[in-house]
């Protein structure tokens, strides 16, 4: 299950970057184990947020973030919101992963309370809650898979981040990134041996 974090009523925070929308709810899902390019294990957390638009309709944003994303968010916001300099969540998963998840939920609640209490425009928080570019524009998995063999580094990274739950995209993106690295290394080596 996920915990729903209630937000202040409309009018407390002016969020101009999203056209006057107000963040009204955020939920943090349970951790999901993932494997990185090097085979290392990490956890991601699904985040679902609801923005109330000026016209009265609601916009639902869904994304997936890992601990390092929370740490980057904290690094950008802690000073302005008078938060502790260190993220108050363990950097490595403890034996009981539920403890870390609970700490992340508590952190989001604290962050949002401070954001709204200080009447700051939470552009950094909104960027954190938005889906990655390839997911945001709903680039299909099939389209990503067909594009990945010729993708640039930035495109492959965006597709990797845009479809974190699809193993085929993850594998194809990692293979493309590895090929790009190897190709770059071969070109560097080829330049040394170009005379013969």
C-alpha cells in the first residue's frame, strides 16, 4: 500500500510554473528492487501526485524515484526550507526496508509542510514529481525498443529512466549505452593506431 499525504487547501501556495495549479495529494508506493547497468541492486519508489488546476480539473502525475533522487531534491531545498543539512533517511537500505520507506514518507510530509508554510514556489518539488521525459510524452515501449539501437547517449538515458519498470527497455538501453561506451573507446584506440 501507499500512504497518502494530505496537502494544504487551495490558496496557500502559489505554484506559477504549473499555471497556478496546487499540489493536493502525494502518495509514495512500496519499494521495488531494480538492477543497475553494472548489476548492482537498488530500490525505486512509485510516487503519485495530484495537482488541482485553476479551472477546477485535476492532473495526476506518476513517476518513480530512487534514493539518490530524494538526496538531490534535499540538496536543492534544505537551506531554503530550514531542513537538516543531511537527508534524515538512511542512505543504504536497512534489513527492514519498511523502515526506510516510512522515513521517506515522513520526509516528504515534512518537506511539503515546510514548502507550503514558507509560501515558496516549489518548482524543484514539482520537477521531482513530474515523470521523466519519455514517460511524460508517453513514448511507447515499442517505439523506444525500435529507436534504442541507434539512440544517442542522452536518448538512451531518457528511455532508460522513462520506462523503469520494463525489463526489455532496461536491457536494450543498457546494451546501447555499453555499445556507445565501447564505440567511444574503440575510436580513441583507433586514433592511436590509425597509421597502420
